[in-house]
C-alpha cells in the first residue's frame, strides 16, 4: 500500500511540472508550494537566439542539479549548454549536459531523482540531465 502511495506521489510531482500554472507559481512568492521538487530551466533554443523555459523535476546536491526530461527539450542541450535555473525562488546559472551514452549513469541518476518511478523513466526513454552550477561568487562581488 505504501508503495502505491509513493508512486502516486511521484507521478503527481511529474504531472504538476506540466501544468500551465506551474511557471506562474514558481515565479511568485508562493513558489514554496512546488519548488521543493519542480524548478524552471531556461536555455537558448538550438540554432536560434530564442530562449525557451520549461518546468522540470529536479534534485539538487551541492553544486550539481539533476533533471529528468520526459519530452524532447533536452535536445537544445546536446553537446552541453549554458542554462539559467529558477530554484526555490533563486536564479542560478549552470552548464547542462544530457547523459546520452552512459545508461548506467543515467539509471543511477533516475534512481536518485525519481526513486519511486525511475523504472518508468527507463521504459519511456526519458533523458537524464546533469547541470553543474557555475561559481556565483564572482557575480556577487561588488567593487569598492
């Protein structure tokens, strides 16, 4: 019974990430309603200067952010790309890389990111993305 509840809870976070009101909530003072498991990621669209923003599930560990992509937005990151993330009300930049050629690393990542539904990610061909947060200390320093 507990497993079923856990799976449903995990699926509700994923469903929430795709609701059109999610970006509005995450950009508001009420972001705490969702921001423990959902963030916004913004990247330059491949072969264009257009910026795209997507709500995604995430796990942050230190200067690393782990993301699951259940649609094809990750293709804008092929080969690595700079991204901006809105995580718990704070904007940070990072370097994102989709893990395409290491199934063991991707599987281990999904087990951490989505412990109750990681097998669904593998079955559906979801892509695991790693983002290394760039050093923010230079941006925060002010001159004399």
